[in-house]
């Protein structure tokens, strides 16, 4: 049996989503890592920067200008916002598929994009064809997509947490949907900044982005699309002293119709064939470590009968299902591989 | 000047609220530590268990049965729920004041107490005279109280966070008040349990008590009292991998009346003479470390104009303002000492 | 192709080495998990205790008395010291191979065993046939072993760190060998104890076992065997606020002969065919996270020319190469599987 | 009683030693904070950068060029190496005393200084008069000093740990003194760097500076002075995932003479009048948290009889006794205040 081997490029391999892609792709049975670019570190061995990859990745970082990305089957962009859209058309012209882990292809409304990212969108026509990469919501479109806007980490938890309710019209939109989300510090990226130093962010926590966070419009756009209506959405992210892990606690007012629905059964049914979505038994209290290092997302439902509310608790590893793992899942779909290929990493506990 | 010296006893000095009382009281200028009891550790030096106290506390733990607590001016109970009520009447008869850091004197409704703590209340008449010990709400009553029910850690954040709104009737009670609270692991106490081992609770987080937490009825009772009306209250606590620190994110729907009120000014005015309540400037994002080790509580207001909601972020050190520090603050008031005596500990950062 | 499937039993599956065995074996291509025993938790699903295993382990814990371990090909003991030796002869009689992750089969001198473990050794004849399970030192014997004494975590770092020097006689034994070792808290096990609570062991560190640690005689016995001479060995372990990870800093006085030896080359040559031993380039400073979750051990050499000393820095994941991973490596060897089967887990970083 | 109030300036108040000085000095009864300089943050309120100081420090950072430091009684330099020596003569001419927390006045040998700090020493004559600021070793000189070179954090642990042996000639210098030291991450300072990000340095540890660390020559110079002889000294620092705290494990070969000496008694006697040095009972295992936030240093002795070695375990808070606290202790001595003034902060535990 000769396995199909995809030639894979990674643009921007020095951040956390980059090294996480490398962790997953270096042992993916259908992948040949072909190029990993980094402007600043061109020429140095990847495994010198990330000794965890010694023995798994032999490549050196190459200069983006010289990397032959057009020979790849697929290129992942693990770059700052705005980079992927500059190279998208060229790659597409060379029949290369593209998965962007930044925000360039997440927001269909370019005005919203420009407001939040302070950048004009340079390829709106490519954007129009791009698919928002949550397989459990948009699998069919992903199959034939040339460009994936891989979702933000927070949106993945909120959208998969709410999708069954939204799809069935079980939310009373007169009250706002509230997502109180908590993220490990790796979510802030591998940038040298005082605020995320160990001595600043350990043994402490804080809310941030209360006045407005870039994932708010991204979640909002998807929520309204899934709901088919306008709604109010309050989103407060928090920074938690852990490396990986994300937990969203979501508060929704149930509609009259929902009162007679077995929501636990609804969720179990909705996700019964989803390898990476685990609806926990009623009353469960999932811990982020239960998904550490894996592409799993776990959802638990708690009904606050008296107030007519439902509280959802959703956990994922922000770097896997929230970023690199979901990107690989999208790649598998795009190339007709079994969706879990290379993603059967058992979570680490402890 | 001869300072008045209070003879102070601590029942149950081996937990975190116990050692925190010792940290504060051992250098309190008006206190003589007279007895520290522990059934299991009687006879052993306090500083052997807590080497941090070497040079500050020379006492040994004494057997509760033999400690001469009736000679004290005030006795703190840093014990499991149910202990203080067994000794309250005897101490009161001996003219000893009593500050209970457990729940025995927090809930005026004994049926509610018995439901949540699975214990009959053994001294309802003492309970009736007990004062709920949040000085910023009940200072006058505390001055003449013989028995203080020192509040739970979570309630202190939620109640001081909401008091100005409740007092002024600025909340629309048709929507539930939602408190999404996060606590450091010391809040779980110094008990040998698997769930709070370092290897279990580090680098991970979880929600807990979603189906019902003992602080819910405590907060609820105070909320309805301050509001003067029934209301809905949703409370979800979370366990965060940090030693100390508590942050509550509170979501409330503002009433019509509130829309024309300068809430920032309201809060600043309400707390302007409160030494331990810090209303942060508009838009602030307080970190728990900004109060680490101190009796300070900090509040920040964020208005979600569109949804008609207000988001409050409240931080405190759960062992200080949330427990031992507030207890000492209550003691100072009960004995007519300046309220900040012994409590001017500058927070630790980093 | 029909892969050979081994029937595997685990006795004592509720501790950290137990769950780590489960993480590795549940996706091992040649293993069928047959029984996982736990006296206290018999009947409950393994994945209820460890939700990280949901979807990977469907078994429930079974009662040790009723588990049909004699039908297994191999049984791992992830139990307290003293359990394996009670069942060894029965299993051997049933042709079951046995890998003990506790200390029962590590020390050939039963008097030393009894002194340090306060237990008489109940099967000295089995012990005599047992092999000390470091593949890089005793691979040939492991191939035909029926019983493996899987090494302690600290010994693995010290012995693999020193083996090339000991084998070549490059140490001056007039000075003691000093191993200053540091371990993450998971090394203390999953027992409910105050000392290893998050609030006790986070943001702090300590030395322990300075007056004598059980791994001292284990290391000492191996050192003298490899050296072929008596020597002095000082061992000070430390507890570090991290979940996993172990780092040993080893100080040795080099012999005259060593002064003309290229030690870096010696180490690289000695371990060139060892999949799991990584001799880092000269001057490297390995971090424990570079092996997190993997069976890798990394060694770096630093020569202190002036003092005639060599400093070795050795890192491993204490639960993998220091316990469960090495046990699986031993199993692979005992059953003639490729040594790295099921062990190609890329380390997690960050 | 009118307390003498010192006018105090701090140059470089934005790093960890700066904010720690502010924590201690803002409530020091004999201090008036007069100026806190920062080139980059001039004009902004100190409490905006460090909200922990709200209510304690009302000053804004001032521009170094405009701060009237010459009106101060004493100026602390919490600056990078090389800054203090540029301003020393001017301040001395204005009768201002100077305490440098960097390295400018720690090494009497300017060639050694220049080798390790890559800077020429610009005021060797001031240096000659400077006193190395460990009060327990050089108290008399500190009393009349105009300039203090406040010691490095590591040197304080090693020197106070070894001083009694060195003074009494109880070490066999034929073997090297080995200090295996461990530091919390705050020791790396408040600089934006990738290596000390939370996601890089949490849940991991490493050795560093094995090939040479700036504190080696500093310790070496003091060791040889106290020993009165040449010796070998091996020093390996390690970075530990905790905010504060430092632990040095020190291995020394005892001289023949030492074999009949009660070393525990020797240490207790040597430090009996030292407020900030705590010789722990025989066999103690001090934790770094036992000194968290305080100026205490704790020492425990462990004799390795067989090998003729003594192992010392020394703990301190690297930012207090290892930096700002010792600096304040020096100030107290220089101005004839009780040595513990402003330093009676009870350590935080948990």
C-alpha cells in the first residue's frame, strides 16, 4: 500500500501554532514537511529553536521569499494577521490549497475586518470563496474549499457549544448570550512582552478585552448566521495561569420551546458521529487538562431551571482544536483523508 | 502611650484561614495571641507546622478542651462548619466576642442553613443576634456585635461589587444576575484531597458547584435583602491554578433608571471613605496579584451599552478580604480600633 | 498483515504511572488491554476517573482478586512497593511475564531492600532472575527476562548520565559523585497528602530526602556494578513546582585518563543507536519541557576544566522514560517488537 | 516623638527590584519617597504601572535628568549594570549616600568586572571605598559607608551559607565547593524576553550559565577573601517555575578539624544575634515559601558522614534578602536605624 503523501508548507513556523503544527504534522502518516519559513530565523534548524522536535523535524527555516511554496499541495499560514491574504492568489494560481490560522479569511464582511484588524482586505474575491473551518458545522463546504479561514480559539468553543441550540431555535434572544471565556497564556502567542512573562502572569488572573475583543465580531457573525436572526452577545475573555487550555462558560436564556426538550439527548444526537466533540454525561464538570494536547472538545450542560437558563461548559486545548489540530482536521477533509488521521493523540494527564 | 492589648484566641489554627489569621495577628500592635487550638496537633509548636512564622509565633497548639478561651477578649473560629455554634453560648456567657470564619452565623434562615450544611443549627437565638461581617455594608451593627458571621470569600466579591446598584435600585431584575467567579486553589482549604493536588490542579482549570454551591444561598439572602425584592441569581464558581486570588465577573441588566446615571461616579462616591474598597478608573482590568496578601478589594465597571448590561470585575485575595483580613477588620471595629490597624500590608507584586 | 496482539494487564491503575501506562498502551498497535485492577475502584469505568481516556479505554476497573491476570501475556504492576512480589510466582507459573514499576525487583540485595522498604522480601528466588530494566544498559538480559524491575525515575537519569564514564573508567572515585536532582510533583504520586497540595507546593521548592532517599541504594548498587569498585555517592532530590519533568545535575571528578578523552564524542558514540537517548550538542542546556510526554532522555556535558570536574545535565519526563514509557520499552524488547513501538509521541512544547 | 525621615530616591523604578523597594519603602516609618526615576515612563503615575501600590505611592516617575536626586539623603540604583557608576561621584559630592543593586560596586577587581560585564569601570576610586553590602559579614564597614555594592541574589545564599565554615577554616579546599542553585523566574528581571514568558518557563526547568555566570566571580572573590586562600568553586544556577524564591544546595568537603566540631552549634552561635538569618534545627528541609516576601534567610545543615561532606540548604526570597530587602537593611545600618525597621513583613504562606 502506497500512502498518498501530501507536500506541506508552513509559513511562519516560530510561533506556538507553528510549532504545534510541526508536532502534529511531523508524525502525520500522509504528510511530507516540505518547507517551513521564517523571515527572522532563515537558515537555522527548526530543532535548534524547538529541541522537542529533535529527531522529528530535520528541516531548517527557509526565507519566505525563496521557499518554493508553489510546489506544495497545501500551505498553512501560522503568521500574523494580514500575511496570508498577500500570498493567497499566487498560491491558488499554482493549485496550492491554503489554510490560514490567522484572521484573514474568517470574516466575510471586509468592513468589519478592517475595523478590528486595522488593515484593508487585499483580496476580497478570494475571501468570498473561503470557508470558515469548523468541520462540525461546515464539513461539506470544506471538502471542496481551496482556502480555509481556520477559526479563532474562543469562537470554536462558543460556536460548537451553542450550535445545537441555535440550529433548533431553542434560545430566547431577548436576553444576551453571555460567554465568559478563560484561556491559558499560550493564547497570547510567542511574542516577547512584559504582560505575559512568567513573573507577571503566574499566580494571578485577569479579564481583558472587555471593551472589545477581535473574536467578538467573529463569533457574532457566526452566531447570527446559525441563528438566522440578530441577537445580543456579551463576551469577556480572561487570562489564566496555565500554558494551554481554554474553558468557556456560556449562559443562555432558553426559549419556551426548549422547556420541553431533552437538551442532553439533543446534544448527544447532534454530535454522535463527531470524533472530536465529546458531549459529557449530565452534570459533568470538564477540566481543561482532560483535552491537553488533543483535538478533543468537551461540552457539559447544566440547566438552571429556576431562571430558565442553560449554562454550558466547553473545554478544548486552545492550540489544538482551537488552532493547529483543527487546521489539520480541515486538511484531512480537504484531501479526503480519514478525518482523524494524525490526530489520535491521547490527552496528557497529569 | 500604652496601647490596649486584646487577648485573642484562635480555634482551629492549622488551616489556611488559621495561618493567615496568625500572619496578620502576630504583628498586630493591639493583639496578644493567647491560645491557638488544634485537636490533632496539640502540643506541637505552631512554627514547626508553619516555618514562615518562626520568630513571630512562639505558641504551641493547645487542646481545644483545655485552652482557656474564656479569658480571651475575642475568639476567632477557623474551623469546619458547625464547630463555632457548639461553643458560642459558653463564650458569650464569659463575655468573649466571637468571629466565626465558617458558615454557622452567616445565614439567618436556619432551614436554608440545614439544607446546605446538613447540620441542624444548634443555637438559633445566638444566630439571631449575629451580624454578617461585611463592614462596608453593616459597620454600625458590627460595632456593637458580640458574634460575627464572617462572610464567605465569593459573597464578599459579589456583594461589594453589586451593593451600589442594589442600594440605588439600578438593576432590572427581570434578568438574572450572573456571577462567574474564579478562585485560587487555597479556597479549597488545607485538606489532603486528590483533586487539589498540584499534579491534578496545576496547568488546568474547571468549573465546579454548577448544580449548587453553598455560597449561592448566602449571596442570595444578602442580595434580596439589599434589593428589597426577589430576584434570580446564577452563580458558577471556577477553580484556577493559582494559590491565592479571586476574581468575579458579574453581569447585570441595568434598569431604565440606570441609563442616565454615571455609574463610575456612583461607585466612587459610595466607597470614597472605604479604606479597603478601591474603585478602579473606568476601563481598568484588575489582576488578582494587585491585591495579593492585602485586605484590598478592587472593582472595575464596564458598560455594555448595546445590550443594556453592566459587567463588573471584582478582585480580592480570597484569604484576606475574603477571610482572615476581613475578620481582623471586623475585630478592629468591634473593639473601636482604627479599622486598618494591622492591615496595612502592601500587596506583593510580582 | 495481522499484527501480533499482546494481552496486557495492569495491576493498580489509579496512580500516575497507571494512567500513564494507559495513555501509552491504549494506542499501542500490538496491545489489547485486558484487565485493569483497583481494589478501591472496582466496577467503575476507568474513563470516569480519567476523562482524558474517554474514547480510548472502555474498560472498568476490576477487583484484583477476580481479574484473570493469568490469561495475560504480560502484567504491569503500578502498585505500592510489596504488591508485585506477592503475586509474582503465581503469574510466572502461568507463563505470564511481569514488569514491576515499584521497587520489588530493583535491588538484588534483600537486606538493603528490607532496610529501605521496611518489608521482608517474599520471593528472593524470583528476584534473582529479575532484570533491572534499563534497556540501554541491559538490553540482552531484558530480551529473555520473565520479570523486570523497572527502574526508579531518579536512577534512570543518573545511570544513563554516567554510564559512558563508568564503563570507560573515567571517574576519579576519590571524590564523591554528587547528583543534585529535581523532580516535578507527579513524582510524589497520586496520594491525598497535604504536602503536595497545589497551595503547598506551587510557587515554592524544597530539598527532601537529604538524610536518605530510597533511590540512593538503588543508584548506588548500579553505580558500583558499572564501576566495578566501591565509591562515594551523594544524592539530594528536590521537589519542583511543575507537574512532570526531572532534571539531574551531576558533578564528577574526572580521572587523569579522562583529561585526554573527547567526552562529547564518547557519549555520542555510546548512544548513537539508542532511539531514546539524545546526546545534546556541546554546551546545550536542556529544558525538561523538551521531553514532556515522551520517552526521550537528553544529556548535556559541561566540562569545568579548572577544577577537573565534569557537570552533566540530564532531563527526562519522570512518568515516561522515568516510569511507564521505559516499562513499555521493556515490554517491546521482551516480546521482540520494535523498541519504539507505541512510543513515538512527540514532546509537547509549549 | 518626631521620627527622623530620610529623603529617598530610586533610580530605575520599573523593574522587580524597583517595585520591591517601593513595596518596602512606601511603608517604612523613617522614609519619605522623594523621587522615582524612569527614562521611558517619566510622567506616568507609579501606581498606574503597579496597581498594587495604589494608595501607597502617589508619585509619578520622573525623568532621570530632571530628578533632584542631590537633595536626597540616599539614592538606590535599581538600574542595569553600569548606570550607578556614571552618577556616583556627583551624588557623593552632594553628600548623598548610594546603594547600587546592580554590579557596579560589587567587584573590587576592575579587570574582572570588565571581563564579565563588558564595560570599563568608570570610577575605580569610588569603587575602592565601596562596601560589599552583606550586613552579617561587613556590618561595621557598612555603618560608615557612603557607597554600597548590594550583593547579587545567588551570592547572598552561598556566602551566608558558608561563612561560618570559612571563618573557622573547616573546609578541605582540595575539593571544589559546589553550589547548585535554583532561582524563581523573577530573578531574570522584568524585561520582555521570549525565554521567560509564562508559556516558555512554566511547568519546565533548566540549568543555565553552566559555562559561566556573572555571580561566579562575585562569589569567588568573597569566598577567597573569607577563606584567606585560593580554592575551586563550581556554580550551576537553575531556573525554576516559581515567581520568587531561591534555594542553594551547597556541597563542601569538611577538613579534618571539622570532624570533631558541632557544626549545628557553630552556626547557631555565629548567627544568634542576626535578625534575618535563621539556622534551622538539624535535619530541616526549608521551603522557599517559608521566606516569601520577607528578608529572612534560612540555613539547614546536613552532614554526609560517610563521604566527609556537608550539604547546606539555604533559602531566601531573591527579591528581598537577595535584593531590595538587603538594600533597605543596609540603609537602616548606614543611618543608624534599628536594622529591622520596615522589614518585619511576615512571610506569606500559602
